[in-house]
C-alpha cells in the first residue's frame, strides 16, 4: 500500500512538474482537465470557465480583429488587449502633430472614443462537437478527393441543421488534422472604438530589442470599447450605438502573483504543429527557418538604417518593421531552442516507440517511411517557396505587393468580368490610400536590389525571372542598377500615377496595368513560380497532409491513455500552468516577476526603444504607485512569466487567477521557448504577461484616467481567501453572479 502511495505521489509530482503543455478545447475541460487544474490550485470549476447555459468566463473572451485576443473588463463593453494588437488602429489615428504612438491617447469621455471601421470583436456563443456528422459516410477506403467532397457536403448539412439567430455565424473547423470536427457559433460586433493607449515608451518599451525576451518591462496594453445597437446586438459603426453590455466581464485582482500561483490563459492561439514527424522538424531547423531568417535580416538592416535617420520614416515604417522583425527573431529562438533541447532525437525516439507498438493484426502502413519520402520529394520546392513567399508575398518587397494586387485585378477581369473587377478595384483603392501613406520608394528600391540578388544567388535560374538571373558570377550583375531602372520606370511606386492608371473602364485599366514594366516582371516571376514550384509543392503537400491525418489517428489509437490536445487553429482554447522561474542556461536563473526598477535600469534617454518619459520618471522617483504596488516589497510590478502553452494569436489573452479574476495580460513568450509551437518543453517554455497592477497604475496614476478604473471591478481574492478559506468558492460565485 505504502509502495503504491509513493509511486502515485511520484506520478503526481511528475504530472504537476510537467503541467503547462496543451491548448485545450473549453468544451472538454470537465473530463480532461478539471482535476489537474484544481490540483494546480484552481478554485473554480470547468463549468465556471465554459458554459452554454449560464454566463461563464468564456463570455468575457473576445477574438480581436481575428488576429489577437481581448477581454471584457467592465459592464459597459470596455475591452483590454495588447498595445501591439491595437497598434494599427493607434497608428491610423496618429500623425506628426497628433502622435498617439509617441504620446499615448486617452479618451476623456465616451464621446472622444475613436471609431475603427473594419475592426471586429467576435464572441463564441457555443461550441458543438460535430465529428460524427462531418465524417458520416467517410470510409478508410475512400480516396482523398472523395473524402473531401463527402465532408464538404456533410458540413453543408451541419450548417443547415444548427439553429442560429440572424446575428450569429457558424464556422465548422477540422481538428487533429481532420480526425475531428467542431462547429463554433459566433457573434461579431463591428463597432469597436479606441479608448486608451499608453505611449510607445510604455506600451512598446524595449521594442524589437526586447521582443521575445525575458526579463521584460513592457506595458503592452491598450483599451477599446465594443458598441452595440439598442438591442445590445451587433450594428454597423454609428454615433447612435451604445456601449455593449456583456454577459460576463473579468474582475481584476490587485493581489498580484507569486511563484507557483495558478494561471489560466484563455484565447485564440493561431497555429501550432505539435505532432509533426522528426523529418519535418529537421527541415524547419536546418533549411526553412535559416533561409527565412537570412532574408528578413537583410531587409531589416536596410529599413532600420532609414528609420534611425528620420523621425517621419520611423513612424511610417514602425508597424511594418515590427511585423517583419517579430518572426525573424522568433525563428532564431525557435531553432536555438529545438537544437538545445534535442527535439529531433526526442521525436525520433518517440517514433521508434510508436513503431514498436504497432501490432501484427493491425499492420499499420509504414507511415514514418512515407513521411521521409514525401518530405524529401517536396524539399526542393519548399526551398524555393520560402524564398519566393518571403520576398514577394509579405511586407518585404512592397512593390511586389502592389504588383500582386494588379495581377489579381487582371485575373478577376479575365475570369469573372468587369463587374467583379470594379468591385475589387474599389477595395484595392481603399487599401492603396493607406499603403502609400506609409511607403517610401527609396527604401523599397534598396530592399528590392538586395533581395533580388539574394534570390538569384541562392535559387536555381530555372525558377528566376530573366531580369534578375545571374548566370555568370564572373560578370556579376549590378542589382542596384536593375532596381533603379525598374523603380524609375514603373508607375506602381507613385500613388498619383497608380490612381491615374486605375481610372476608366476595366478593359483600359487592365491594358495599362499590363503595360507596366513591374507588372511584366512580376507576372513572369509568378508564372514560373506557379507552374514550376507551387504545383509540385501542393501536390506533395496534399499527400503529406493526408498522411498527417492518418498518423494523428494512429497516435491516438496507439496511446489511448495519453491526453491529446489539438493543434492551434485560431479557435478558442484554454491553457493553464503556474507562475514559474526558469533556467535559460547554465547557472542562470530568471525570477518570474519584473519591476519598474528594471525599466529604469534599461532607460536610455532619447533612444527610440528604451526612452522613458517625464511623467513615469516622476512617479517612480516619488514611489507614487497608488494602491497598485506589491504589498510585500512596495515595488511596482511590471511583467511576469508562467508555464502556459501559448502562441501567436494569444496576444491580448487574459491571465486569470485561481478564482476567475484577471491578473495579467499575455503578450509574448520567452525566446528560449518559442519552439513550443513545435515541441513544448516545460523546462524552458514560458509565456510573458503584463501584470494587471501595472496596467491599472498606468491608467490611473500615469494617464489620470481614473474614470476608466471606476468602470472596472477590482478585487482582492487572496485577502478574502485567508479570511475565510472554506467559503472562498461561494464568495467568488456570488461575485460573478452579481456581475452578470
Ligand atoms: N512577440 C510578440 C508577438 O508575437 C510581440 C510582437 C510585437 N512587438 C514587436 N516589437 N514586434 O506578437
Ligand atoms: N505576441 C504574440 C501574438 O501576437 C503572442 C506571443 C506568442 O507568439 O506567444 O499573438
């Protein structure tokens, strides 16, 4: 008996030590996670987190613009998210004279809150397991195409069978690589206004140097408000709208956090790939990440040079630079972490175990061997795809972005006619208005020269457009001259010329677009790429995807006792863990909480990343922290870390305490652990959150926006807990009820 108890307790400690991995569907918390969560200190129930019948935490969690998470923190629709999530909106209201990026923005009353047409806030009303219906009639013998077609029809009928109100939408999504399906009933609000944002010197303190880094000192938050029609339902942006009244909003705890405290992060993680075979991870570490890193580094160095020399350029390029730099740095951390933790050999070992467990009467196909072959066949195309995608597809060579739009316009005209063309043209013109506001052709030309040279050097000539081919290294081409010629001849770098080109009927416009030299260059590049690279790539990739589905299914049947969680796919998930320090390298330990003292240590007057403004310096000097300082050491906390398993899209997610109160705002991960998208490792994977007390301090003491604090509900659960531990759960329940 004693023996069993000891083994059990060892097992439990092992479990607890590993806790953190997993992005769980809120629907299954009761059966899969509740016990472990309570073991870790959670005082509420799965039903308090996700319920269809009553208000629950999930009603306070809002998908922000489809790319970040946000949460309701007042009864009048006040929404908290990251500064970097609201960045585009803050920037769009900014100019040199009214520089909200630099000075911050605080609406003094609701009438001053700024509208952001196009920005959405989506709530999840219900999640339904529709696996059985989605896979009805699907058999193992079916070919991939037949399978897809059957599922598509099934999804259509699922959509028709679910009852939804006119303001709701349904989304049916595959999970576990298509082994399961879930439907999401959502409501999307369309009037979301900017309420407040700290200056960049707080909201983006440390900028790209500190991005993905712990110890961190960024107050990465901003405030918005959801507005609704008179019926509290979604409405188009209008002065008539009124603040949305939520079913639930998060109270904010001012008790702070300590090592070991339970934390729950609730949000919309974007994409992870936890179940890839070793061969795929190897390709990422050895080929894909290094190539993408090198390409971005080249572009970033050029843009940085211009940004540092001119303030206006800095404002123009700030958002683009941040987004290119973000994943550049993440990939560096990812490859480093994967190597350091021996991710590939761990995967290989696991795969051996998997293979050894396949039984005779269940002669699984040689899945891993098939993966090896398919990845090898795909490799040459994947290589070019990374180059082409990075250089032309994103924000790197901006001219190629405009060319891409022109290409789509012509394509639309040719396939769907003048009306479709005109519709799209209208949208393109709207986009271009904003695009040229932040465009500098001189920077772009230099980036183009550097990257077309890189492409020509590293990619085979048969995949390279003639203009930039370099077949004879002896007579090296001068890419500076090629770029200069192209940029002086094309109209696409000049807003007025482009709008002139777009005047008139579809046929004329298309003819003009096609006559542009950049168009011709882009078309040749795209054609070559589409036929010689993308087609074979897609062909292999399709096979890889369907093999991954078979592999996933085999994993789940081979290890029935293991709890599997689905990869992130921008749907609502819960992850939980604890506030926890870590050891990034030998003899180095990072404590889990940072303080305002650290901001002052990093302070570099005049530096665009590490400047601190007067007001904050003054508050610091006077230790004027209001009620928000740490109750034990009197210091002002800024950020903290935990073992929650998060990824891109979790930005702006609330960190929630054992009782269901907000204690922090997720905004990043520690660099050493960014590999958690491919291989979570509890020893070094940490998410980074802004401490709720810092947010309150900035709003209240720094910005003097006490009227916003009054809307919120501040609580002290630790205090109440020590007073009356047994009634704790009841107290919290009563509070949440009162909130509703
Ligand atoms: N790394 C965080 C995320 O992935 C923050 C990014 C924004 N900040 C920046 N300096 N680029 O979104
Ligand atoms: N900053 C990320 C985001 O925008 C979250 C950090 C992460 O990738 O974990 O979603």
